[in-house]
C-alpha cells in the first residue's frame, strides 16, 4: 500500500507552474506568498518531501520511462509498435523534438526543483525536532544527486564521444549558470550532494518502509554512482557498508516471484510507493510490459537463452498471446506494485565487480551469492563477461542493461535485426545520448546541443 501521503493541507496554496526551461531551470509559484514563507514547521517540510517523492513516480520518470529506456536500447527488449510507444527510443533516434526527450528532462528537473526548495530552508527557522528536520533535508540532497545522475546518464556525452554533461541546478530561485557542466564537474557535484546528504541523515530516523531515502539508500546510491564512473574503491567501500549492516539479504529462490508483489521485502533498500488508487494506470510499467491494450515492450529471445533451466528468474519470462513477455516484475494488474529503485542484490553484484576490478580475492564467491539463491548454475571463474551476464539475469527489466553495456565500452548488440531497430550502434556513437529538447535550446541561450542532433 502507498505509504507516502501527500499533505494536501500543506501543499494546496503552493501551485507550481514549473517549466524546465524557465528562469534558472526553476519552477514558478502562482501564489503571491513564497515557499519560504509557508515552510514554518516540520510538518510543512515533510509535506514538501512527500511532494518530491510523488514527482518521482510519474510515468515520464520512475513510473515507467527511465526504466524502459534502459531496456529497449539494449539486447533485452524491443518496442513492437502496438500503440507507437518507445519506437524512437528503440531506434535510438531520440531527437530534440521527441516527446521522450522533453518530457523526461522536464519531469526530472521538477524533482530537482522540489529538492532545492527543501535544501534552501534554514533548519533553525523550522519548528520541530532538529534531527528530523535535518533528516528531511538530507533526503533532498540525495534525491538531487540521483536526479542529476539520471539526467547525466540520458543526456550526457560521456559515452557519446564528448565531455558535456547537464546543468547542475542547486537553487530554487536565484542567479545560477544554466550552462552544461562537464561530465567530471557533474560527477563531483553528485558525489558532494551524496556526502552532504549522508552527513544530515540519521540512521535512527530511517523509514522502515524503505519508501523514502535512508542512510542505507544514500550509501547504496553512492555505490551505484561509483560503479558507473569506474571508481572501484568507492564502489567497494560503499557496497561493503551496506552489506556489513546485516539489514538486508538476498531473496530466497522460493520467494523470488512473490517478492515483486510484496512491498518492502528483505532485499528492498529504496522503493517508490504506489497503490491501486494512486498510480499511473495504463501508463505504468505493468501495462507497457504485458498489458493487453498496450504491451509495447516485448522480450527479445536472446535474453531467455542466458538462463539455466532451473533458474527461478527464467519463470519471469513467458508467452502471452504468442509474444514473449516480462511476467515476473511489476506483476499486479491493479497497478499496486511499488517500484523498486535499489535492491540488495544489486549491491552484492556491485561488490563483486569492484573486487574483481581491484584484483581482490573473493570476488567469485561474492558473485556466486546471487545465482546460489536463484537455483542457477554457479560460475567457475570470474570475468567482466560473467559479471555482466549475472547482472543481466538479475536486473533485467529494471532499466540497467543499456548503462551496463555503455559503461563497459560496448557496442549495442544486434541480436535480432528483425525486431531491434537501432542497427547496433558502435560505442561513442552520437545517439548514445538523448538530444537536448528544443524547448530548452530555444529558451536557454547558453545551452549547447549534443553532437549529431543539429
């Protein structure tokens, strides 16, 4: 059930007319009273935080699109043109006029705007427990880091032959450059926000539902970011901090299928809350993967071939109407599945890769912890290919595959020329990055378009 209740009594007088290309990439407020005037107590701040998380659940962000982007641009899935959704994404032709480019850009900057409102508050002026106030502000720092990281993964040139990242926005209102930072500058800012968030978060105030940022989630995001950028020691250390807490475990084989229909299971580190009355309905993940009306995203045969016969994950893929579908993840037809953003299994696999990259002992044993709990054959040796294969098995349909391919310098495999429509672009092709939306280019004189989209 949905654990995040939007505090309408707090929010009703703050109507945001947000535009990602408006002044300073910030929202405007249609009421004469400012946000700062309206945030006086802990309850007000919590209301803003609930709104921030709610913005993350929309279909153009973690409610669907950013997850599907990582699947149809890989060798896991393809867009079948059932209702015309994700065709340009599957073709890797997300140009400046494309709705996917504009809608996701806007949706993510809306989340950043919410985070910046929270971060901009003076804790000393907010009535209520100061540790709780700081804990909420710490959450906002971590969400700001995650949102910018997601923008960088989509629009940054780090795998498209360039050095430009995205504008890193740190104020709700006020003077700030709207120029694109470099990838390195963005990376530093992401790390800084994660560290600042961790310094403010309190383990005693962690949300047991895992539906908000906790100290665990912040550290897990640190591990994910470090893995993406190849900072192996940081990835190892952050992953170990999570593992050594003993708070989480890999889901057992018999429980794997059910874990996707259960909120906050033993492996959940951070998830976004949904229920049957507050959801994306036919615009959500279940419908895009296996809905009778849409079902635009099918599974490529190649993915099913990598599973061992007894691997319980293989049962997550099946035929519906003669089409190969993801049936195991996001399974509920009433749309009540929470969307898991960070599972413990990912952290274990991060540790395995980091230890391997660093030449440390025990990497193979760590890698095998996951297949051991899936009734799958264990690996007899460790390699990047085996690590990526295990990540593909465990994390398929969750949006990781494209980034796993590109962060390791791979071309996009063309395993099914009939259904894949991107022709297998080579690493550092311009279309590894989305185009910057035209509306942003037109409104922001300092904005530079990604190469190849002129």
